[in-house]
C-alpha cells in the first residue's frame, strides 16, 4: 500500500540523532544566554522588563538569532 508523498520514514537512528541535536542546541542556547547575562555590566532582566529598554531587547534578539544560525549550520554540516 503506497501512502504517496506524505509518507514519512522514521528510523530509530534518525530519531536519536534528532533528540541529541535538540538537547545540544538547547544547552548551547542556555549557556550562551548565561554568558550574555554575565558579561553585561547591568541586570538584563531589569533593563528589559522594568526599564523597557528596547535597544537591549534588539541586541539580545540579534544574539539569539546569530546563535541559532551557528547551531543550525553545525547541525546541517
């Protein structure tokens, strides 16, 4: 029985690799955000939420996007 174009073949090796890459990617994000907060000379949480510092929000968002591009490039080879 043919399922056509929507058929998905899932092997155990691919599933395990996806889980490992997901966990490694999340660990890199957590470490990156922790380092970002450490190197800033002020409290990032206070600046963004209390003082409504839009510029810091843009910088932090840019950092997250840049980190995501690096992790995606590392995963895809």
